[in-house]
C-alpha cells in the first residue's frame, strides 16, 4: 500500500478520490461521481481499479452500477479482475465475474501464483466456474495444487469440451484398463488435439519420464505449430511444470 499512500500526499485534483477510498466513505463517493466521470483515471488506473486494489467491494459495486468499464486496463496492462486474482480477493472477484469481467491469460496466471507466491485456490475455483482450468493428465502421480486432474485421455477430452485450458501438463503412459489392455497414451491425445483443437492451451508441459514418448509429443506439437494446425503462440516445454510426486510411494 506504499504507492497508495504516496498518492494521498500529492496535491493533484484527482487525489480526492483516493482520499475518499482511503476513508471508505460511500456517501462521499456518490457525491464525487456527481461531478466526475465514473471512468476517469487516477495515476494511470481507473476508479474501479483502485477500489479493487483496496479490496473495497462496496465501492466497486457502486462504480459498476454507475457504468464503470469493468475491463479497463491500467498503464501497466492490468485489469481489475487480474488484480483481484493476484491478491485472492474472493468476494470482489466474484462481483467482477458476475458482471461479465473478461478472464484473460493474466488472470489465470496470477491466480496460480499470487502476491505471496502461493496458489490462490479460492480464485482458481472461481475461474473454474467461469470456464478456465489448468489440466493435469496422469494415471499415477499426485495432481498438483491448482490443477484439475484426469486419468485418461477420454476424461481429458471431456474437459476440453467444457473448459478453456491455461496450463496443460501431460504424461505419456497411462497404464492399463480392467482387461489388462494398454490405455491410449498422452501421445494419442496430442495427435488428436493437433488435428482438432486449434487452441489446445496457453502453455503445454510434458512431465512424462518416457523419453521417447516425450520427444514424440514435443516434436508433434512443434510440427503442428509450424504447419498452422495449432496456434503458434502456445508455449510448449519438454519438462514438468512442477515436481512430479507419487504419494503412494511414501506409504
């Protein structure tokens, strides 16, 4: 909050809003809006941005009801929603989402690694309700915090039907079915996605220990990008996003 205190010390005419926000006086905000545009900017951020930054749900709700641009970015490219995701402000994030705030890559990214460097589970659960997840395909490993886990490519395909995927982390070998037959592999999923889903994810990690399978998946994804089958800006990494864990080995 150091930056906010700096704003209070400046003699700029627009600083009256920051003072009102700092004192949490809703009536004064209503009076302020009688002579000021609800979408005016203060030090590079909208009135709504600063209300979100201060986690002031009442101010944010009033500004939204008065017509504030809910997706207005500040001078650093941050939206009110990406800011609330970063700080894991659950109530104000819900308010923004209920009022059609746009979920972009930055929102999911900041929800995974917030102000304290931790996974913001409350934020990620809210984003999941509005169609965004991180997806982890593996038959044995622990599902990492902040990910939706699936154990087969059939389950994975169901997720792609219902959600946008930010981070996709893939295993190769997925074990056997009840008949002892090998299940389809992560490589089978990669081939399907490259042929049918142009925007598979924003980032793809390959956490498998199968060296040959990993290389097949990696080269197929890169080849699909070169040929225009999947988006060229998808980031593809031939290694895990987080350390692989097997809790059953610790028993």
